[in-house]
C-alpha cells in the first residue's frame, strides 16, 4: 500500500506527493471525488484509491501544533 498527500488538480490529474517529496500525477477519474488539498490518500496493491480520514486528521493536527509552537517563539 502506498500513502500520498493530495496537493492539487492540474491538467486532468490529481497531483500528490509521497513522504520523500516525489510527485505523482493520478488521472482525475481514478481519484476520490471528495478529495481536497492535504488529504492522505492510500493506493492498494490492486490500484484502489481511498482517502484515509484518520491519517489526514493526524497530519492536520501535527501541522497546527507546529504552527502554534513556532508562533509562540519570541525573538
């Protein structure tokens, strides 16, 4: 199973990134219709694509925590 983070729509493709920052273009007709920027998508070995809601929430919470911590730093 492969996990990717959805970034954007571009020229009929959904552009996604893996944890190594490599990009992948997936045809829109294969993407879940409700996908949005920041969603974690999973691709099974059989080629089925779905959104992992729990992983998406976890990443969003991590991102919020990092932003909160960086805004608290005083120079």
